[in-house]
C-alpha cells in the first residue's frame, strides 16, 4: 500500500487532475487541505519550499514534496501504473 500525502486546495483544477490520477490508479492517500491565502500555507511550504499546490509526498519512495500537477501525474504513472 502506498503511503501518499497530497497537499491541496478546494476547487483547485490542478489538484483535481492529481486526484483523478490517484483515483484512476486506485491509490490511497491522505489529503491535507491548505488555506486559500499563500501567506498561511506554512505547512506546505515546510514540505516543499513553496506555497503552491498540489504537492505530493511519497515517503516510501523518498519524495518529500513534489510540486506541479503534470510532474506529479507523470510520477504516479511511472511509479504505480
């Protein structure tokens, strides 16, 4: 079983793209909703070094904070498909 965490924002189309891929691959993940204000996103900034979402954490494969939805989708396909 994958040990995945996704930092996301409600209504974010880039986050939705990643969630669709996670669902398509039938992967379980823990969701972390971040505040709408970038200045309040200290948790995601600590993980990834930036405040944008989505951000994926995959401890099993030493991914500590991968940003960018296209990169995350490609990683998920490569690693779990």
